[in-house]
């Protein structure tokens, strides 16, 4: 906590570096920045528990100003929590130790749109939807369409290694970046090499991509963009069971048919979510497919994919429901459709190779539905980011009537997360595929990395010897 | 509806970030506290006793521009703007409103407007009820009298019998948005009395704010607006007159015209197209566009009572629109709303700002009746 004389001196230095207009200790700012989009701090505040708040909120306007803030933080050994859009679900931006909250949204300039190489260079604080609107004015698009596009920033896309709904064809956020600008924890401003594919040493930028603000602050990125596809073709099919549906998806990927979207809802999600949001009353496993690009190629890809599905007894639902999903794909995330308090919930998604996916899915489903039966925990899942070697499962638990007591609720939430994460690890899965680790899963990083963990910790300690960068996140020791 | 009625909206929206990127105030301040979810979370936290309506918290609450963009860009149409205004009404009930609001209420109660004694109502014609009431309001009378003259000229050119309405009285929106609902009801009843005395069947408003008020705010504060009276805003009326060739204009080609959508445009369905068609008819070409436009059109600062309560934010919003216009290559910025045109002109040192209605009046072909 920044208190007394030391606190005044820090404020003096921050105001000197950024100007008084960009340094706030207002109670309203401390309150609002206490919660990101994760359930834990939201629940805490909902139960009228005083939240862990930042001591000071700063809005730097340049990498140089960020460098000054980090130097000040090092001088006084104060935590610094980078804040992009605040849309993370793992508590990655929750200021649990107070300190300086570094809101990056003033870094909001699109620096260059290059129509020769199809790249855009944007500052880290540009909101995804704003970037997309600007690109659309040039008849271009950034092929990263996460549900959080209206909220997340370019820096946040990369810091948490996000995925979007067309990642199966175009890749995750980290696959779409050529280079980054960043400020290291000691205030040094760096720029990584201009292209990512080379044989000139290790991928330096990958130390920051996925580091969730623990290794430095991403301030800008050069990203691959695209011309909008000539066409998008849609189709929805319904399988009697999930096994056939997963096998169809696997075969479509192994055949390299390049679907932009393969979105497979398990029976529970089909019966609940699809019914509630899309008003479709279906029983079975509902699969949405989208292929894009030149009309004749996309059409041929869809035709082969349909043959694969039909060989596995899929029922053709035609294009309309898939188009309807596409048009309303973000509606799931608006209130009242989105999950929210007073429910207890968690997106415990993971990724694994095809050979493990069914075993992993059923193990997690059994765990939630049986081991937490006393809380009538529900389990729903869809499979939405596919790779040539495997697939992620976007699964969630939901408890309609969680404990009233905040401490008890948090302990139950943590128990479920721990159990499901260990189940994922035991079945060849990762702790997470695209939401990140943050505060929620940090304690399990040692189990994920095993003997490799000390190497990661050593890198962190070398870059951030004072431990100022987003402490308590990603499992790094204080 | 009261703040208590809107509790589900505060609770549901306090952690929703889906519209923050269109919020004009957040884009200037970059503070989460002054964004849609920030206001919802603030109000929800006051309801939970986590924070009180201190001077700082109330000031934050009054930094919402009440532009409607969050609701217009919400997939589920959450009525957060009305919920925020209801929270202000609760703050007023507690006597915790800002001093600027207290002062404004005194003026509105005393004079019906913030400016001082103005002739209030228009008396009816001896010869019978006019067809149209041209709703001007005190703000336009004081700040944009030339627009009123231009609008009257256009109405006369189209052969429309009309009388001016509410020349000395502020619109209901101003007290409503600041939480002064009792005052808003008084002004609404006075306006309805005036309309009734004149016997008009159609009201043409010079500003989208007033069209929005008649359509949406009267019901919100529990005042019934007569359903048989048609309300249309001026640029929509002008567009219809041009389309029906009841008015004709001489196109005057100009380079570098950029159009600013009036505050509240996203709240009035299909209201973005009409002024663009009028402007195209006047200049012979489609106007240049701001980055934030039509359903995402940002206000210029002449909204939400900002001129009286948040002067600095009002100026910064104007500066942001002017910067966008310059980025779009504007040699001239055109607005169809007199409040917007006046406010933008006051902050545009090097960029001419023209009101669409005045421009149209100058280019009318034929004799003005």
C-alpha cells in the first residue's frame, strides 16, 4: 500500500512524469479498477466485500511515459498492473497487491496500414472493434474475431494469447503478429525484429506474448491483416452423439480443409445455450461450419466437409441456422444472455491432441456433475478452436445457487478450478488455451511445466528482479 | 421508473464491457469510471454501501453524456442511459446533486430556462389553429436565432402555416437528464398547454434532442404526449419536401464538406440518412464522414446538460469532433442541429461550421412565400 510520506513522493514523481490529469487517486477510479472481467473480484464486490484496489491509476500516453512509470515503480518497489481492456476472465488485471494500475488505453493510435504486405501497426491500447472499423474503411480486416472484440485491446490480445471465432483458419492472436514494441520492467524500450519467421535467434517477442504483463508492457504491434473474403459459406449439421461429431471435426482438420469456423456444441449446450440464445430446439451435437475465400474453393471445401459429416450420420440443417449464429455470435456475451452474478461459473477451457479429447471431456464432465453434485453444478461445452493436431474444449461449470458467504464461495470456486485443471493435465490437456492464467490458475503453473518451470522463473527474475510486474499472476513467486 | 426499478440493469451492466468503445466520454477520459460499465458499477456499489454519493462520486455520475450510444449499440438494447438518469434523480432527491445543477434548477423554476427572462409562450392566431408548430426552445432562441429565421423561411417557401413554439422555455430534456424530474414535469405540462392552446397537429423540431424528448422522455417522466400530434425533426421534414419537390434548391458544389451527426442521432431510427440526402442535394455530392457516425455518432458536447455542468468535457468533446473532421479532410463542417452547430463553431477556430438548415434556406429556388 502506498501510504504516508512514501506515497506522497510516488505521487509527486508520477505527476511529474505524466501530468496531473493522467494520475488519479479518486475513490471512484480505485473502485472501478478493482475488478476486471473475472468472477472472483466481481463476486467479492457483489457481496459488498472491500475489493483489492490500486493505490493510483495512471494513463500514460507514450512508451517513454510507461518507461518512467516503471522506473519509479522500481525505485519504490511498487507493483505495476498493466490494464488493457480489462476483459480477461482470469483475474490477470486485478490489482491484488494495490500499487500502480497502468491503463494503456491512451495508446490508441493506428500507426500504419500497409496495403502492400497487408499489415497494420497499432498501439497496444487500441480496442479490437475500433481497429476493425478502421480497417474496414480500407476494405481490410484483422482476422481475429474474439467475443471480447468490443472490449479487449491489441495489447491484451497478445498478452493473453487470445483466440477468435475464425482462429481455426487464420490462427490465434499470437500467430498474426509480426513484431512488437515493448517496455521492459526496467523501463527499457525495445522493438523486436521486423518479421517473425527467421533463423536469427530465438523469438524474443514470445517472452512478452502470453506473459500477461509479468515480463513487461507491450506498447504496439504489427499485425497481419487480410482482404475480406469474397464469400463465406455456412452450414449447420446435427449429430446424434458427440463422438461422431468430434470424429468428423478431426477428419476435416486432418484433411486440411481449412474451415474458418468449426463450432461444435455438446448435447448440453445444444439443449440449453443454443435454445436460449438462438431459439433452436435441437437434441444432439450441433456443429456450425463456415468456409471462406474464393467462392469456388470455399464451396468445394464445404462439399468435402459435408461428405465427411454425412459419413458419420449427420443431419443437414442447411445454412440458415449457421448464418443466424454468425450474425448473432456476440449476442451470447451481452446481458442478460451472458453468465453473470449471482451465479457461480468458470470457463475451464483447455486444449489437447485429438487422441485425448474425448477422454478429457468426459473426465471433466463427470468431475463437475458428480463430485460437485451437492451444488447441482452443471457442465456445458463447445469445441471451437481446432488445430491440425487437436482441439480446444470451451467448457464451463455453472452453479445456480452458490454459497452466500464470499469466503466460502471463493473456496468452492477454487476447489472446482483446481480439480478441473488437474483433470485436464492428467489427460494430456493444458491449463488453458486462450483465456490465460492470471490469478486464477497461477498456483498450478509448476504442475503444468514440471522441471521446465525454474527456467521460466529464472527468465522472469532476470527481466524483473524487483518483481514489480503484475505480481501474483502467472504463478511467479513474489 | 426509479433507480430502484433499474437495479437489475445496474447489476447486469456493471461488468459488461461490450459498448465501452463507443462511449464518447470514455474515449476522451480513458477512465473506466466514466464508461457505461463504470457508471453502472458505481451506482450498484452505492446501493451496496461500498461507496457514498460524495462530491467526487456525484461528479463522476454526471459525466455521462446521456447520448444513448451504449443502448443503441447493445445487442440486447439495455436501457442504461435511462437507468443512469434515474440514479441522478435519486441523487437529487437526496439533495446531493452538484451545485451547478442546483443553480440550474433555480433558473428553470424562475424563468423556464437557464438564461433569464424571455417571452414565454406564443399566443394563438386569431384566424385559427396553425398546421405546424415549429419547436425552437430557449436554447435555440438564445444561441442560434438565425436557424429559426432560416427554418421559418423554408416553411414559408413550402407554403406551410406555422407558429413558433416554446421560444422562452427550455426543452424538457435538460432538467430530465440532470435528474430534475419535478422541474421537467412542470416544463412538460407548460409545453403541452401551449401546444393545446395553439391547436397544432404537427410539431417540427429544430433539434433531434427535442424530437427524442417528445418521443421518449415524456413517457419516461410519466407525462402523456398526445398521440395524435406528429413529431418530426426538421431535416427529415426538409428531406421529404425536397423528395416531393415541394421545395427545390440550387446545388452549390463545395469541396471538403464533412457532416456531423447531431447528438441523439443513434436514438432516432433512420434519422442519419435524411440530412445526408439534404446535404447531397445542396452540394451535389455525398458529404465526407467522421469516423464515428450514424448509429455510432458521437455527440459534440452540446448534450446531457454538459454546457452547464461539465463545461470542460463539453469542450473536449467538441475538440474531438473537430479533430475527426480535420482528419477526414474537412474544409467545412456541417451539422443539422442548431445546438451542435453553435457549440462546434464556438470551438472550431480554423474550421467553418455551417448549419444545414441555414445552408438550405440560402439555396432555395423560387419565391419565398
